[in-house]
C-alpha cells in the first residue's frame, strides 16, 4: 500500500475514533443503566443507591436497575464492572470499603485506581464510639483516662477484621495513643450483644444500624469520628472535640464507571447524580437513613478514593492485619 493511502487510512481511523465519543454521549443512555452493588439488599448502602437511582431514572429517561453482588470484599462486584463495556450503562457502587480492599487483598482482578472512572459521591455516614447506657464511662475523656492508666485492659468491639468499623477502631487506638484490645464480631447485632453483656466496654460502629438502640437508651454515643457532629445527635461531640485530635474517619459511598468511559458520559451521569441528591425528597429519605447527601466532581471522587486507599493501607499495615 502506498504511503499516501496509509496516511489517509490512519487519518480516517483517527477521525472515526474521535467522532465516536460525541455520538455515544449524544445517544446516552440508550438502554437501562445497571448499578452493581457489592452489598446485600436492605442495608444502608443499598437503600441509599436505590433512593438515588429512582431519581436519576427520571432525569436520564431510562430505568436504573440495582444488581446486588455481595461478598469477597466487593471484589465480585468490582470485577463485573471493570470488565463491562465502558459506555456508562454499567456502574459500580463504590465506598471506603473499595479503598480498604485495595490494601486488604494480596491481589485483585482489577486495579482500583486505573480500572474505574469515579463519577460522584452519593453521601457520607457517621461512625460512632458507643457504650452501653449503664456504662461507667460518661465521656470519651473517661475512656481515654482508663485506657492510659490500664494498658491493654480496654476491650473495643467492632465487626469483622478489615471492615471499615474495624479499621476505624484501629485508627482510634493509634490516634488516641492507647493500648487497647480490638475485638471483632460477626455483624452489628453481635457487637451490640457483647456491649450490653459486658464482653466489651466500648464499640466503634456506623451510627445508622445502632441509632434505634441509642434512641431507646440502650446504648449511648460518646463521640462521632467525622469532622462534624452528626445531625441526628447534635449534642454528641466529635472525637476531635472530645480529645482525640488526629481522629477523622467516616464512611462514604459513590458511583464509578469502567475506565475509558467517555468524559461526556461521565459528565452527564455526574449531572444527574447531583440533581438527584439536591432533590428535597431524596435528601429527606437519605437523612432518615442517617446519610448526609453529598455529590462531588469526578476529580474530587477520584482524589477521595486515592486518599482512602493510602490511609487505610497504612492502618492495615500498622495493625499487622494479614492480607487475604
């Protein structure tokens, strides 16, 4: 083939590729959008994304369906989305658990930073340091004082090793500079039972699942670990206010698409997510779940994911949690 013909062929291929992105963006969405959720149905994350998805469907003019693929630290769900067509029709519900898995597993079938295109956060939800209602500890300061004068004798409950709650407990221990035992349990009900039965003195748990126990005055929150007080418990201080200056941890979730999804498609999805989260009825439903509705740009979401991978990776290493 002559050089001129080769040049024309190369130019034609380049033009067809460059034209494909605008065309795809203009026709998106051309079918139902699927959101793969790495958790079972009925949990806070699942209910959050279903609430947002219903409102997104109105703006997109297509149905948005939820597919639950729980288990294996979100690896199954992540792998399904990483291998999906990068056309915006298959999305992943990401969370700080996605960041944790990057440091908790020896190897993953995908690269968490390179194989996904973050779109936006959906919201954040508080983590609390809790005690039984009849606890001798009335403040977080009293917990710290006991731990410092009785090294190794404070038992702190959380759900399974490597969970966000478990790593937040490890972070609490390090940030507070105390020698305490982190005791893992298989699920929130077991943590609550252990607290009320005196097996552990303190626990670190996401606020939503224990809010009913707090409202019923069976449990008491001493502090929340985020940067601001929880809207549902405005009288409860942050850990920073209560004396642990370096403790900042909250749980979050967001949406991501496969890498190489066109920027225009990502922008459209971000627009619809933001509109959904700004809708008063969505804000109300999420607030009822103790979720603070919060959108972000794709760049901010990517930065949050990368930051959490570094931070939780350091916590995993420092706590000597073996990789799975």
